[in-house]
C-alpha cells in the first residue's frame, strides 16, 4: 500500500500526470540491496526506494523527504541518489551509477556492483 502512495505522489509531481507503466531497477552489492520502483509518464521517474541492509530480507521503504535524486538519466545511464538519515532508521548513503558501474557509500563503507539498466 505504501508503494502505491509513493507512485501516486510521483504521478502528481509528473508533468503529464499519467503513468504508462511501472518497472524496477536495483543495486545489489556488498550485502546491500537498493530497489527502485520506476514510474513512466513522459519520462521515467523514481517512485519509491526500498533499502536492504546486509541480512535484512524485508527492507525499508525510505521516506520521500529523505531521498534526493541529483541525476536520473536512463538514456545516458546515470543515477546519483542520496539518502539522509531520518525516522526510517537507515543510515545516510549515496548510490552512484555510471553506465554499468555502481557504488553504494555508507559512512566509511563502499560496496560496488554492476548495474543493469534493463527495465
């Protein structure tokens, strides 16, 4: 239900206001997983972000106000996403993706992985 709310928020913020479909992208490296639910109106946009720390199977849907997206360009394959620590209990992190190379930075830890842009 929460992910539907974020999708609705994304729709309201979308210039077209109509979603053509949804898909997902994910980072999986160093025991961490970041799942991105992607809505598609006139262009793809990130609707929700779910974070899994090592050993956490359920994950946490991050509060929208704790996530900043500096870049999300599917054509150029660039993503830069920041999360600030907040009520959700997840420590601050940055996810950077350039092409197929992805890096998640949490404090002093870095996890790298390949990234598949197929949606």
